[in-house]
């Protein structure tokens, strides 16, 4: 039995599909209101802030994938994420289940330094501190040998359907709606973006590779491109001119005074001032046959009719 926590989310759903296609049909999908993807999926409704419900959701699982997401709300993150991760860790230890922890890069320094699996945490902002703390919770138990786990870390998503992320929201969704694209901070800096299905397929692969455990892995993405490059590819794919404007930091600050969603983004925006160098060479060396989706392929799929 392999179990996906947060199975309704964009990453969770793709992990379920990758597991079903390549590894096992014996799948348990867990969320507050889980939905089947395949007929054979086992559904378990659970509130992971409750230890007993978490334990019951994980019981009997060989491998547990943590793909839990919370709304972009700092207070909610502070109130729930540490409790959820603590409950999951304890349940995995009690049930002798392996943990595959899907992580992001919020805790890394927001500068042009190359990000590798050994990069130090330099969290700035409340959400970044939370993500650093929960990653360290997993890392500590993994290092102590109490928990058999692996951490899979990904940069910003872009992808099909309802993929959530700044690039999808400000560029692709707006172009689809016939609106001008909006580019955050700088259109010339390089962005490391990961295709959502690639992130999930790679996570499923790592979870089913026994000697990958006890480590941190950067998930695979294509070489970075600028937003100018993304606009050009979008124009080629859609065969239309894409109008865009660059939204400066002062404009975001002004908007944050009136829009709670923009306010929640503010601590993440400094990373858009610099080239984002997310290195996934370790994964590429270990899994040389893994096919990484190019930006041309990915953006073409986003705009498929």
C-alpha cells in the first residue's frame, strides 16, 4: 500500500497518477474530502491536525507521500503545518512507513546563488520560516535514523489545468483569457520552473528507489529561461502577439495594502530580482533516462485546445 496525503492537490493528483501507471494499483488517497482518480483507489477522509486520524490514515502503508498544501495564508500555516508534519512523522515511525516529503525552496536565500541539496536555509519571512522548520523536522528524524524518509524539493511550478503558481496565474492564465500578461519584478532574470507532472513523476520514482532514502533530492527541471523567453515561446505556440507589462516591487507594495492575496506574496517576490539557479544535477546523474519536459513542450500543452 502506498498512500498520498493531500491527494486532491495539484502535486498529489499527479503523484497518484504516476504511482498507478508505473508502480502499484494499491493506492490510498487521503485528504479532508478525497476524490477517486482510478476505480481501485481507496479513499480515506482525515484531518491531519488530529494525531489519531493521521495515524489511521497512514496505518498499513509501506510508503507515504506528503503532498499536503494549505491556502496561502500565513496565520493558517503557522497554526497547522507544524502540527500536521509532527503527526505525520510520528505516524510513519509508529507504523514503520517510509516518508516521501515533497518540499519547496522558500527557505533558501533569495539571491542568485546556485541552489543545491546542501544549500543553507536562510529563511526571510514568516512562510519561509515555517517551511524551514517543517523541513528540519523531517531532516532531524531522518538523520537520527528514527524515520526512513526522503525529501524531494522543487522550485516554482508551471503546468497544465489548474496548476497554481505565479507564472501560471500572471502569464498563462491571463493570455488564455485574452488579457495582457503581467511579469513580476524583472523580465530578464532567469527562472527555474518545474513542470508539475515532472515533479510528481520524479517524486514517485524517488519514493520507489530504495537507495534514494536518507537524502535530499532536487527534482528535475529544464535549464532556466527568462520571462522574455517564456513570452516568445508563448507567442510561437499560440501564433499571436502577447502583450505584457512588468510589475515593479513598488506596485506590489501598493497593491498589498488593499489585496490580501498580494500581501501574502510579498515575502516571495525578492527572488524575482535575481537569476534563480536551481540545480538538479544530482537527480539527472542518478536517473539519466528521466525525460524532462522542455518549456516548448510544456507551454504547448498548456495551450492545447
